[in-house]
């Protein structure tokens, strides 16, 4: 029987609640598909600060590296916001990404027919929309050196090497090949040197993918076009900070941030997590929507473990659960037949799987 | 009789057509309000490249500096996109901004009741929305040094000094004082040192404006919130590149980019321009919407010349023209009674003024 080791990072706020539901669903489909999953928990974020004094304790990276894939909830909260930068929850997450080398952040934004009214955008603008945002995750201005703040002047460096751009570009072209073969590269090449290298490199790479139609868009225009006509996009590839902004914009096309999964992958262990945050304001109330995390678990099965069938079981279950009118509180005003708690939603999806 | 010198930069694409209509309207209201305007034209952008070989000929900056205000159309076009960076139209614009020291870019995004259906966002989400984006315009990553691209590695520097942040911050707080007294500062302080200085400085400044409620938002969240619930915002203040992205997002809240004016001001001559581009694809067809430029001319009267009454005449005229169902082609599907050409729209607004 196939067996996989999964590292689990529950994190802060609603993190533990939603990860528990994803595990519930994973256990159901693994049983049905003849494989087993062994989980090992590691600390990161605020809880790690509270328990060990640092946001990324020394065991976490080796533990994740030794696993086949990592399922992660969310981190952060006001409680830790006034610590020195290197001791904040976010620093733990950034360090984890860097040490795992997960350079490709994949954020699918797919509009469910059942929830076409959940967006603030008009239904006709978003119906059928299916975008994949491919964001570079361990370079750019997030990690660029030098960086400093002396209280009178502060700076950061947005930097990319050609190799880094090729690496993420290849991923994006490969995705485009499996989808509608349209890739839009987003940059600010009319102003930034680093964007000019990005654009030139994408154009060079495109010669290896003659079937893919490559277009370019300035980041300001892309932010606008995602609201104006999101259906024009198939795959979007962009750098770290632009991807941070645009993938959040894309999530609003879908409407509920509680539905959106993500994968961060490189050459080692990949990390799967919902795109939403730790939502401390609703933690512990049993009202968090676990679907984004359960979708992330499905991405994990598909991309890291090759368990396509089990992944399909989950994604179909989610579709059917939504079709049958089950909703968590965040979506209760969109054609809800029954409003469920976090654990009830996990159980219903497990049942449907 | 009061007399003002206005420098005019028509630029490329639809630039000349829309500026001509703004001048038509300006001449009407100045006549009615007992002041005169003398116009002098200067070159910038693609047309300057074609006629003089450089995007910002040496006469332009001194000419604008000698004027009371500058009215500008738009620049750029594919034709010039493959020139070396320092010879492209955009470089002329960036250099003009820098030399004029116009550090504050003001972009109001106001939803007209008459066009509440023109946005892709649902009417109930945007009705009554009135946001002022205050973008820092001559600092940050646009102008930061060092910057380079050797074909294998490229970088730019996002830098702010405390003085630069105070300068733009004051403008934003002053605007908030005249409006609903709510200021949202947008940064990425959880990742960037330069954003931490930004945030700390805004907090310091807020002590001088006890009546203004200052909040902070990360840029990814702000992009999302502008789509989710734009009415939560009154004044937004942010750095150059974040402001570039967010003000374009805000324009989609309003729906038609053909309606949105902007002002760029510092301690010398201010520049007024529509936020849309030069739209070469529709240039010369007489279908461009001149309203954003005419609104920009109204902002010029208000902020640079102190001619409030004339400014009000224009803004009221635009409202009434829209209410009476006059539309240019871009808005022809939104409750149009009559679809007008560019010059007809200018004439109707002049008549209503
Ligand atoms: C928490 C923060 C550091 C992070 C980022 O900016 O990458 C988050 O916004 C994300 O997109 O995963
Ligand atoms: C044309 C370009 C350089 C410019 C900018 O990025 O500032 C434009 O997008 C704007 O917002 O005025």
C-alpha cells in the first residue's frame, strides 16, 4: 500500500480548525483509494513564538523537507505585530519559503457556477472564469539585498536574475500548455529595469513554447483588466510583489476568499495552503470556511503525491456540496439551503467524497 | 481682468483631440467668469521624438515652469516601444514629473449616479462611492538608485526618506481634513523596510491631525478591499508603484476610465491630465471621450488658479450632460439618449457650462 508522510503546520487563528477538516477529508479519500497518510505536526508563526520564542523553530524546516508534502493553515495576528520584524510570524513564513526553495506559487481562481453571485462583480463578467496566477515566490523585492531602515531613509531592492525568471517562466508555460495555451506576463517594463529583463526573458523562453500565445501587460493595467474583464485571462505569470497584489485581486473575482487554495512548489517539498489569512477575529467560533484548505489538500494529492483520483473525489465533492446548498457563514447569503459550522462542512465534504 | 498662462501638452494618440475639447470648455467658462487664459503648446512623448528626436525637448520644462498650470493629454504608442528606454515617451513623462517636483498625484474616483451601471461591479457596491487616491509620484522604485540591467541580472531600488513621506503624508491628511476625515495608508510593512518607515512616519504625522482617523492596510488587502467594498475608503495615501496599481483598480470601481481626471502637484507648476492613456487604436476617429480631460481642466481651475466658480460650472455641466443621456461611444450602452462624437461632447459640455 502506498504511504506518504505529510508535514502539518496549523499555525494561528483559524489555522488549526481548518487544517483539522482537511485532514478529515484526506483520511476519507485515502481510505477509499488505498493509500495511507502519516501526519507530523510542526510549529510556525505566532504559536511558535509563544511556545519557543521564534516564528520558525529549528525542527520545522528539516521536518518539512523530510516529508512528501506540507499542508499549512495560516499564521499571524495583532498580538505579534509589534515584535521586531525578524521575530514576527510573517518572517517565519518567508524563511520557510526561502529554505524550501518554493519559487512557484500557484493560485487558481475558478468561479463556481453555484456561487456566481458571491462576487461583487456582476455574474455575467465572471461566469466561467478560470484563471491560474503563477507568482514567483522566493525572489524579487521580498528577498532582495541590500535592504535597510535607519529611521530617516529606508530601502529595498527588487532584483531578478535571468535564471530565476527562466525557472518560474518555464512553470508558467508548462501550465499554459496544459490549459488554454495563453500566457500573460505582467511587469512594469516601461519603468523598471528588472521588469525589462523579466519581459525579455519571457520572450526568449516563448521560442520553446511555440503553441503558447504570450502577451505582456503592465501591472497597473493588469489590475484593471482583472476587474474589467477577468475572462480574458488563462495563465498569468508575474514577480513576487505584483503576484501578491494581483492574486488577491483575482480572488475577488471569485468572490469568497474562503474558497481559494494555493500551492507553493520548487525542487523540494511543496507547501499547500489557503490564500486567506488566520482571521483571528473569528477563530474558535466554529464558523471559518474550511473549503480553501480542503481544496489545497486536493492540490497536494494531485501535484505532490500523484493521487489524481483522490484529488478528483475531493474537488467533485466540494462542487456537489455547494450545488446542494451547503454553506458556511461567510457564504450564507448566496443560495444557502443549510448553513454549517466548520466541522460540519468538513464532515459533509468527507461524506460526499 | 485676471489672466493666466496655461502650458499645453497634447501628446500622442487621442491626446490632441481631447485637449482641444478641454480648451473649448475652458474658454467658455473663463469668458463667463471674467478671466482670460493664454495657452502655449509644448512637445512631449512620441510626437516630440518624431519632431525633435527626444521625448522631452529642452523647451518643455522651462515653458511649463513659467506657466501657472499645465494641461496634458496623454503620451505613448507601440510605434515608440522598442526604442532604448531613455528615448521612450514614458521617459519624457517621468522626467517632466521629476523636474517639476510634482510629488503628489491626486486621483479622485467618484461614481456618478447616472453611470452607476457602467462599472463591472454591482451598483449597490459602488453607488455613492467617492475615493481620493493620493499617490507619491517622484520617489519610490520609479526613481530609486541604484538601478541596472546587464542582461543576466537586473534590479531597482524602492527608497523613501522620511522627509519625502512627511511631504506626501501632509497632503493626504490635509485632503482628509477637507473630506470625511478618514485616511487609509497603504504599504507592505510586513515585508518591506521601506514600508515600515512609511507606516511609522504616517503614525507620527497623525499626531498633528488628531481629527483624522488613520488606518493602515497592506497593499494586497487594499487591492482586494477596493473590489470587495470600495465605499469603506475616503482618502488613500500610498507610494508610487502601489499608487499606480491601486488608482487603476479604483478607476474600475467607477467603471469608465474615460471619466477620471488627475492632478500632479508639488511646490511649482502642477500638471492636470486624464488618467487614461493615449489609446492609439481609436485616435483620429472622433470617438474618444473628452470628459476625463475636461474634468482635469476643472481641477486645474480649482487647485492651481483658485477659480472655484468656473470649476463648479464645469463639474455641474458634466453631471447634467450625463443626466440628460449624452454619451460618447465608450458609454453608449449605459442609459444613452444620444451618442456624441468627441467634439460634439465638448460642445455640449461648453453649452451646459
Ligand atoms: C503574509 C505575507 C508575508 C504573505 C506575502 O506577502 O507573501 C501573504 O500576503 C501571501 O500572499 O501569502
Ligand atoms: C506611463 C507610466 C509611466 C505611468 C506611471 O506608471 O506612472 C502611468 O501608468 C501613470 O499612472 O501615469
